[in-house]
C-alpha cells in the first residue's frame, strides 16, 4: 500500500472463526474451499518508524496467542468499511497510540480471509459477496485492499435546502416523500403543507426531516393511535388506549410508571425500583445483521439509562429464516439466514459482553416467514433507588447537554427507514441508516451517570432520530434553542440536517441547571466522557435549531408533537377455528418425540447461549442453562444482588405459529407462557409486570390490521385475568419485503411478551432438571385436543389450522397462586412449564437436564396424541418426593394428576415411546456435546 503502513494480526492456533466460515461457505454452495484462514488488519495513514511499529504491536498483539506482520501479504480476500461507517476499533487504536505517546495518525481497520483449496477468482468473488462482506457497510478486494481514512480536514457545511411544499399537488407531495424517504402519507403531507402556508414560508430540509422522524410509525405509533373501524362501521378503541386502560384497571400497587418515558418502572421491594424495556431492531438487522443487533442492544440499554436507572441485565429474542434455505431461492437483495443468524448473534454478544452486562433470557425461533424479515428483540432491566428516577423535567433556563459519543453520518433516517416496507433496493438506499455500536463508550456513560444523579432535571437517549428525537421530545411544551455548530462531530463536513438527525450511537441528552453544569462537566471529564452544551430550554414552546447564526428549524412543539392527523384505518377481524377437532393420527410417538426434540425451535440453543456472558456481575441465581451437564434450558432466569434475599425473575412468551391461526388466543397464550415461566422458577404471580412487543406486517392491509386488533384484545384479556399490568411496549410494523417479482414476504404475527416478577426468596428457586430417581411426576392443568399452530403439526407437515389454538384457562391464576405457595416451601424438587411439544417434550427436557430417566404411566387424555403432544395452556410438570405427594396434591388443587416417576435406568418410557435417554440427548443437542 502506498504512503502508509498496515499490521496484519493472526492467531497462532486455529482461529475459531475459521471453522464457522468454512461451514457457512459449504452451506452457501462454495464447495471448492477446504479451509479459510482469518486475520485482522489495522491500516495507518502514514509510514511508521520501527520504534512506533514495535510499540503499537506490543499493545495490539498478544505474544502468546497472536503474531503480527507489517509486510503486505499476497492474494486472499480483504474487506474494509465504506467511507462514513463508524470504525470503533480504529478509534480505540488511536486512543491507545495517544496513551503511549505516539503522534496522531489516521487509522482504519479491516479483515483478511485466505481461502484454501481449488479456489479460483469466481469462487473468491462468490465467497466475498455471499459470506465475507456486507455491501451495505463494507467493500472488498481480491487481494490487499486500499483503505479509506476519515477526512479530518473537510470544511464545515452549514447549508440548508428550502423545499417548497405549499402548492404541490397530491402526486408531487407523494413523489417528494418517496424521494426523500419521508414515509409520510398524503394526509400528513397535506398537514405539513398547510402549516407552512400559514407560516408563509417554505420548510427547510431540517424541518421536513424532523417532522418525518417525529411522525414516523416508529416514533409516533400512528397505527396504535389510529381511529380503527371494522367493515360494518363498528369503531375499535385505539389500540394503545386499550393497553393503557387494561393497566389502569389493574391498578397494581407495585407500579410506578407505565407507558411514559423510556421504560416501565416498578417497585417490588422497599427502597428500590426496577426499569424494564424491550425494543426491536428488525430492518437494520436485515441489511446489516451485526450492526443492527449490536446497536439494538446498545439502544435498549440507553432506554433504561434514559429512565434514570442503572442497567443490570439484557435479554434477546431472535427470529430467523431456516438456516438450510437454498441460496438460489432467496428473493433479490435478501441475505442468507445463516449470515443473518451469525451476524446477529455476534452483534448481541459483542455489545453485552463488552459492556459488562449479562445476557440472561431470550429465545431463538426459525420460520420461513423470517427469511426476508428477520426479527431482533433486545431488552434490558435496570435498578435505581426509590425516588432517583422521579425528575421534574426540563425547566426554562436549563442547559441542553449532549454527552457520550460523537455525531457522524451513521444512522441517518433510521426512524423513517424502520417504518417502511423493504425491497431489493433497501440495502443500497438505506446504508446510511445502519449504525455501528461502541460498547466501551456506553460503559463509560453508564458509570458517569451513576455519579451525576441529582445534577439534571431530565434525561433521554439519542435513539431513532438522534438529537431531533431527544431534544424535540424533551422540549415538548417547553421549547429549546440549540446550535448544531456546537455538536461534537466524528469528522467535519456534515450538513445541519445530518447532525440533527444522525442516529450515531452512545449519546444521551440531559437538561442541566446552569449551576450544576460545572460539577457535571468535571465528573464527565474524570470518566473520559465528552459533554457539550448545545443550547438552552427556553420556556416559549418553540423548537429552534441553528447552525451558527443561521436558523435552520423553527417549529411550534405543539404542531411537532400533536399536529399529525389521526390515521383512519379499516380492520377485518379474523374468524379462527375454535370448535372441537378430531385428534390427529400419531402412529409412531417415539419418532414424533425425537423429531420434536430435534426441531430448531425446540432443540438446544446452547451454542447461542454460550456466546453470551450470563455470569458477569455475579447476580445470576437461575441461569439460562441448568442441570447435571449444564445444558438444560431454564423456564425463566432469576437475578439477585449479592447478600439480598429477594430477587427478580424474567420470562419470555412467544409463539407466532399460534398467531397465524388465531391471533387473539395466541396473545393470551404467550402472556400466559411468560407468566408461567417466571412462576415455574419461584416468582410470585401477584407481582408480575409485562412488556409487549408486536412485530407485524403492513397494517394498511385490513386483514393484517384485524389480526393486530385481535392480538391486542387477547393481551388485555390475559393481563386482566392475571392482574399483571403492561408497563411498556413497542410496535414494529411493516415487517414486509417486496420481492423484485412483486411477491410480498411478510412476517407471521409475532408478539413477544416479557414477564418481570418478584422472587420473595432467591434461596427457594426451582429449576426444571430432575433431581432424584424414585420421585414422582405430577401434572398440573387441563389437557385438551388443541393442535392449531402446534409443533406437532409442523413436524408432521399438517396445516397449522388443523385444530384450535390452545384456549385460555380461566383457572390459571388460582393454579399459579397455589403452585407458588407450594414452591415457596422448598418441597418441590423440579418444575417445568409445558409448551411446544406438550407433556412428552416437557418430560424429555427435564430428563435431559437432569440426566435421569422418566416413566410416564398415566396420560391426561384418552387420546395418545393429545395426551403426549397437545400444547394446552397453563400446565406444569413437577417433581415431588413420594412422601410429599399427598401434601402437594392437596396444595395445588383438583387438576393435579400423578402421571409417572423419575427413574435411574436412563430411558424415556411413556405410551408408545421407549427410548434410551442418550437418543433424546442426541436429538436435542444435534450431537454437539
């Protein structure tokens, strides 16, 4: 390379990335390659003297595990980031160089891949396109690549465009929305035009982009706030109002804040509050899986920080297409599910592990409906002292302060991008919507915010819409005046709208009283966190944005937040099958059980879970993996601070296959699943808080909206039944992909419910692994012939509509209370909820986790398929010592049934099934133990 230097860093032993890349290469059809060596590359914009090279190598290369070379290699395939994409590793190298006293030089990073075998240029190009590089954020070269360095000498650009919308007709308005990616409908465009006609001027590009961001589906939830009617004219209560009304009616004494601010807040124990939030990052993860998932985790952590709580744990729920999808059958522009899965999992692990938070709960689902539209849900919980989170809000005269990372072009128009349907051009036009995270900077933010309690009157994060969203929301009803020329930039040359709308990560905005600024600034400097005053909150209700002396935005915050016309929509409600159905045939229950245990949705997720650190902070009591070999999946997880008796449990409920058949009963079922997952580990069902996260298709299609309406009804009914309030939520709509052939690919109706519950005694938690031969197995709950949307249907290629979806059990709340009281005594040895695969799968999972045998002698239904594999709601399988059975049956009530016992013979025995336990273990783990 001319005029610079490069350091190539290789591992001494086999690089663990190589085996995964080789497997992916073969799966994607490049069979000529026999091995792929991997190296990391650091580029320097200037030649470095030998002493500087030695000093840098001493910092970047581990002499025991790695080797460094300053020679330019030959051949191979190399990748590097596109200009403008954030390169956190390069920034870290520059910081290290400054720390050891080396002069500042431009730095960039990349990767090198050396495929072996009978690999020609066409094979290398196929590897690069399909596996090694993501064209949205990276470029590649056949051989050594020439790096791009940040232009640190570009001149500032304070120019704005005036876009006169006042006299445009409908066609021109819609064309403008498409051209600028505004994602506004015609009524909204008319409202914008009318506002500026009244103002007597044309809007600036900054104002147009700000309105588009604020009014986007992602930020304003316009479907959940819409006026909805059915075809016969019946009006449906707005969906968000329904969820809030359900929570208000419950009036839970532990609830502190719901549907307000960045996260829901509860108090399960005296003197402490918990904040909880879950978000989606679906569209970004579809086009750049690592960055999308990485910043999804970072963003939801900042949501909890924006609720003035200290983050303590992370969750993730991931939905992918089948990893064995034929690459030739993918729609144009769609990444292969294997690449999406690998990138997303790496992104989640990278952020959570580096920031020092345990990733403790989640799920991984596979379905063809997620091939073009993967879903990535990230959640976070945080803790605060009672009262610390109650802030007065911005006061006139308070300073507008941004702190954390600097602003760049990454993440532009992310809010509007996430509100639109994707197609084959999405990756090309939305590359600037992808952000790259920097967890180390965010860790510094977490630390400094702990030291700044009491120094600010309001705080929020720069999420979708960046400063536009953060300052705009904080200024509602108050007003603010800010200067974009003061914003710290990653590099010069950004225009005002880019600075204002950038979704560059790791940034928070505060309202700081002037008298507290000096203290806050000093504490930030001590922690190495950059804090900058951008302006003030004014008290006049106007949002003004300047670029130096040039005013680029002036909007009344009332119009900004309340001027969007309410959307009117039509919903066609579904008519699901709910009548009695004949049970399906099951000629070979043993084969069915093995097929279920091997199904990707039921099989072990240990390979994913082990990528995440779930022990850091030392608070994990019930971990994601439990049992004799630490490979059984817990129903929920329990966290407890050291030396504290009480804890908090987290559980997840999700089942999109039910949603395809019966969205209302699906919603009730996944609420029930999330609650029973926390009850199964010892949580109190009287102290459960819920989060709802909807990922749906295009709600402008009446049938799709009807499914959403039905699901919200199911949520509200389930919350009321269990007296468990919803405290926060998020809707991600328009999860569709329009193929170049005109075919629409929509996700199945996917609702993720997170349950957070109080554990009164963390010493009395329960896990699902069997504990001792001779103990008896007791089934709680009723079993019905309910196979709609079941995994029995999936493994037998039956229509998902082959029967009704499991119906709500009106006795579930009382059963959960009785079970909790029994678990609190410590006399129940194991407990597991029944979900996918029914009794047969639940008992096999308990046996696998405990490495003990099971004998099921009595089925809860006369039909063998129903008794073994039906997925009826609100059921548990409990292990109890023989001497405690009579007590337990009396404690939990009339639906309890002794169905079998734990054995020491290493076999799974039940009607129609007699298998060695090792066969079940192999099916469940895929032989990877």
